């Protein structure tokens, strides 16, 4: 489609609409402004003189309609204003008709790919048309739609139904049988409140030509009472049951039916599969459906399907325009269950499309990093062999695999950007040390940044223990290192006398300069922002970056969250670990759990007690750390030394408490979830978590990882409030069954969904319009593979064939993915 054709298509419907609704004209200058902009573009792109002249005239008319003060609403002048406007409109329509009829301007020289990507760009721009251009959407509806964030045609097209109702089979009341789910069209009669025992209920009768049926509501009675009146025509959907007790004679009933009011004279939406949309308050279900469908009728055909043909064919992905139509207006033979599950072929096409462009964007971002020049470290390094020989254990298979992946990255002439995921205790630190040894052997320095002083100290001790024997010098640089020692350390780093610097944020503060940084390692990377990673990077000349995390993230999430990183998993624990024994107890059995805990303390062990909240809250009766520390110290644990730590303490206060616990001064640490991931107190063998039902599984697993780090058997008690057969209990059972962080993470993601899993707000996940990471894992992996493949064959999306891909990519994701260097 040429820009001109496209423009004419766009102009047609609003003009017709305006022509039949002159009084509205005065209020709707907005569409003209949008059209004017489109027109300016078209004029500029039209080579043919005559056509251009006519377009200019159209532009003049639009200017007149859009600009200038509009006639005041006083009747007299409004008439003349309307008359003028109508004349202008008639002329406009004539011109447009004329332009449409005119033979297409001499075709431009064939430039197939450029041409097609321009068309894609034009189509995409079209989709940015305000919703007001959709038939049936006036200023009021537009405002209502905006409350759901639906402002453009594109928004409407991708506002997918959240549910489908099978109304291919609308029944009459006399045909209904108890036990079936059915849809009927009926009239409401006799809405009345009454008491059933001591309970107030709402009752009504639904009547059609064949019989009647009782409708019942137990909740939100006032609301439903105000909604239904005598004589209303409705579409009802629900489970039909036999009326109970005295009313049995009265036949069938439906409790809390889904009710759609049928307005005016319109026909019921029956005889087909009907999509149900989330909608703004104030727009009835039926009206919402009609206006989404109007958008589909008018615009779906213009949604560009720019996926590479071969890819789309291989994945069995149908054309996006057709998919949108099918999702909004399912054909009569569609599978309702598939539609409701979001797995129909049409859904899959839309989801795949969305995921492909996401992955393409991420792959591009990764590619930009990879394209930078970095250090090609010689591998294998002599010192890593020495290290392996002096370590008191052999690497696990998983460690060896990850080390291999790191070595491949480090040997490449581009900066490494790799994330290593591994459960607590899986042995990430020695893997990091191995990488550092490679860097140092090549004459570079390495730095390891941890989120807290305590963790930095702990890492420093470990790295010294294993690193010193192979000649690695290790120094600590945290906020706590001050005075002369600090000056000495900083100078040694600058001279290059220190091979491996371990620290906190202090590492990236001013005044710290490395002689030659070749590798930056970041522990618990999610605690640091991108900016901090960048700053560490700037310390060297594009050093390699290794990120580590003890929070296993399911692969699907990692692919979207860290699509621009390479990801490795240490998914195996060193041999001989004694699994932590986990038991779930009802909160009522708290005393017995405290007794078990005391028994461990008496044997010289230590324990953590975790609570969900910091301070007393009026709304909930959850135990809170502050109050409980006081009560426990005064009561059941009076014989023991009890410490308290919570999130409202300052960092140094927390570190001080944690040190006292580490050194055995405290036997019990009462705390909130602030106890650090990775903190190593081997003598702590009991973890008690109260109100465990308030935590996600992944978080429980993290907390549990604080114990089980020494030679003694460790215990984890999860106290929770639940009734018999409760889902809360079922969920917690997973914790009893496995110690595998990856399995738990998958389960947690399944149960809670991605937003909750990652902590909604700062999750960093893009807002999907159609995709669901729990459901669409397989499609995501395909999309990732395809996008990476495409980019490998055309790095930088420079080829003609990539131009439309790029147009879509920019429209969909550029802003959201910060693809600064997309071109
Ligand atoms: P992470 O940082 O992944 O939580 P660490 O690196 O602290 O785990 O390792 C936990 C403990 O296991 C440390 O004491 C470490 O020395 C030890 N360890 C690491 N790898 C092995 C291995 N392959 N075999 C035995 N012990 C190991
Ligand atoms: Mg490298």
C-alpha cells in the first residue's frame, strides 16, 4: 500500500462519520489534527504533481476544520458554523473520492524491501490512530477507555478477551437439566429480597416463552438489587441446579448467574462463541465487545505481519491480522477450551509475535555488548591448574561445566557478560576464584563486589584461604576499612600489588583506581543496579563481567529478564551434604516447635526465628519480630541469649548483630527476612519460620539456606495457619519434598505468576499484552532461538529483509527495552 492509499483509507471512515454527525463536529477538532499530520507526510512523499495539488487542497480544508476558534454553542452561530463546516466536509469528501478514483501515480522504481518496510512503518503508524476513530467511539467512550490505558487502535486490537463463552448453544428454560452449565436468554421478573434462615438473600425469576427459573444471590445483594429490574432482557449463564428444600417444587435455579443486560432492541449475542473483555466502569459488556470488534473490522487487516516467512512457517504461526480476527471473533468451529486456555492457534501466533520481537530486542542488546572489544585471556591458565590441585575437594560436574562456559567467554576477544545461578552452597565462590585466577595469570586484576560488608568479609576470608596457596594476593576494601589501612590498600590496588580486591560499593567509589582491572565479579547481582555494574566496568578497559546469584530463576524468566546475558546454572550440590529436614507445623503447635528448638540449643547449636513483619500492625495478628523477641526472651527462651535484627535497623547495626550471632554471643536470632543470602554460620542448625504461608516458596527456600552449612544435621520448621486440606498446606508441602532451588522456583512461578514471583513493582519484566511466561515457556524458547538465529545471519538488522522487523521492533519495544543503540 502506498502512503497515499493508506491515507485515503484512513480518511474515509472518519469523514463519513463526521458527515452524518454535524453537531458533533464542533467538539471534535482532534481527529483533524491527527489527519493533518498524516497528510503532511503523504504530501511530502507523493511524487505526482496533480495528486499533490489535490492533497494540498485537502490539507487546506482540514486546516480550516481543525484550527481556529470553533463556533460558540449559542444556537444561531452554531447553525452557521455547522453549515460552513458541512460545506467544507462535502468538498473534502468529493476530493477524497476523486483522489481514490484517480489512477495511481506513476509507480516509483521498484525497491522491494525498502518499499515494504515503508509500508510496515505506515501501517504501524496507522495503528497509533486514537480510539476515537473507531466506529462507535465518541469523546465520552474514548475517555472511559483511557482509564484502562486503551488510547489507540493498537491498544484495542491487542486488548484480548480474558474469557470466552460458548453461546453456540443457547437454550430455552424448559430444555434445561440440573447439573449442566447453560446459557439462556430470558426476562427478569420479581426481584425480591428475603431471608433464608438468618441470611438475607436476593431472588428473582427468569422467564422465557418455555418456562421459568429462579435466580439467587447470596453476596453483594445491594449491588445486584440495584442492577436488575422487572422486565429487563438478559443473557444468563451459569450452573443449573435443582432447587432445594421447600422450593423443590419450584423447579430449577441458578446461583450467582453471570448476567449480561441486553440493551434496547438489539439481538442477544448468541449462536456463537462470545469473547468477554475487561472493560472500564460505565461501558456495558456488550458495548465494549462491539467497539473492540469495530476496531478489528476497521483495522485488523492493517496490522503488519513482519515475521520472517520461513520462521513463521516453521513454527506454524499464522498471519497476525488473521490471528487477531480469530481471537476477537472466533470462528464457529473453534475449540472453546483452547481459546480459554489461551492456546488456540490464533493466540499462539499473537504470543509468538510478541515474544519474537522481545527476544530480538534483547538479542540485539546482547549483540551490542558482544561487538565491543574486550580482553582475550589465555586459557587454560597455569594458575587454575595449581588451584584445582590445592583445593581440598574436586569440582562437581556442574561446577566444571560452568567453569568451561566461563573459560570460553574469557578466551573470546569480547567482554564476558555471564550470570551464574546456583543454590546456596553450590560452590559459586570457588568458581569465581577460578575465573579470577585466569585474569591474574594474564597480568590483570580482579574485583569482587558483594552487597554487604559482612558478605564481603566472608568472601575475602574464603578467597584468601584458597587463593593464597597459589600466590594470589587478596585485599578487603569496604566502608569499614579506614584510616592508614585504607590508604595503604588503595595505593596497593593502584600499583597492581593486589590481585583480587573484595569489597562493597566502596569498590566503585571515587579514589579507588585499579592498575589493570580485567575481571569484575558481582555477587547477588540483583542487589546492584545496572549503573553500578557499569561503574565497575569503567574501572578497566572493558573488563569481563561475571554476575552471581543464589536466587534460582526459572529459565523462562531468566530469558526475558536477562536476555542480554549468558546464563549458567550450578544445579548440583557438592557431595556429602546432609539435606535440611523440613517440616510444616500448624501454628497451633508452636510450643512443641519451640521445645525442639530448645533441644538443639542445649546441644550447643544456634537458631534463626523469622517473622514476616517488623513492627506491630493493627490490621493483622501476625507475630512480629520486635514483639516476639521480647516475649521469647522473657518466656520460652529465657534461658538463652536472644538477638534481634530487622529491616529498620541501619546497615552497620545489622552487621553488628550478625557478627555477634556469628561469634556465638547470641544463640537465637529473631529476625525478619533481612538475614543475608549467603551468610555463613555453620553452627546455626535450626530455622523456624512463623506464618510461613505469607512467604513465597522461593523466599522460604532462600531463608532455609541459612542453615545446613556445617557438619551437623539441620532442621527447618515452617509454622503456618491452615485448615485441613487447605491450598496453603499443599503449597508448603513442596518445601518438605525437595531442597532443589530450581524445582522450587519453577513451582513458585507456577503458583504465583511472574509478577508476584519477582516482586511486582521492580520486577524488571516487560508488560506483556498476550504472553504469559508460565503458559508460554515453550514458545518463548522457540522465539529466543529464532531471534538469535536471525540476528546471527544479519547482525545489526542491516539487510533489506530486516527492515520491516526493525520497524516493528522499534514500535513495540524500543522504549521499553532501552534499545539505545538499535540502529
Ligand atoms: P555459594 O557461594 O554457592 O553459596 P560457596 O561457594 O560458599 O557456595 O560454597 C559452600 C561451601 O562448599 C564452601 O565451604 C566451599 O568451600 C564448599 N565447596 C565448594 N565446592 C565444593 C566441592 N566441589 N566439593 C566440596 N565442597 C565444596
Ligand atoms: Mg574475554
